[in-house]
């Protein structure tokens, strides 16, 4: 599973409206940026208390990228 699919799977597993999730990948020279768009109502579910859920998702995705010898990964979350 590549990091884009992994991110999408993890985000969709915590939201109420998985059909409203949009994930796209932007390749830069030294890093990969993953842009995630979720429904406005799902933003608190993705962030979690004190940011624990999004930090966990970021850790898993970064670890996957490291294991697969991919560049550094950043995940940006926004709502629609």
C-alpha cells in the first residue's frame, strides 16, 4: 500500500462522511505533501483531543514512507 492510499484509508476510518474525503499528493524536491480535505463536521474527529489522532496518522504515514525509502512526508488537513 502506498502512502497516499494509506493516508486515505486511515482518514476515512475515523470520519462520519468517508465519501467527502479527498486526498491528493504533491511531490516537491525533498518532500511529499499530502493534502487532505474532509467535511467541516469531520474535522474534530480527524484532529482528536489535543491532536492525538492526526499526530498518530502522521506518525504511521511517516514510518511507512521511511520503511519504503520515500522522501519526508507532510500531511496538511483542511475542511470543505
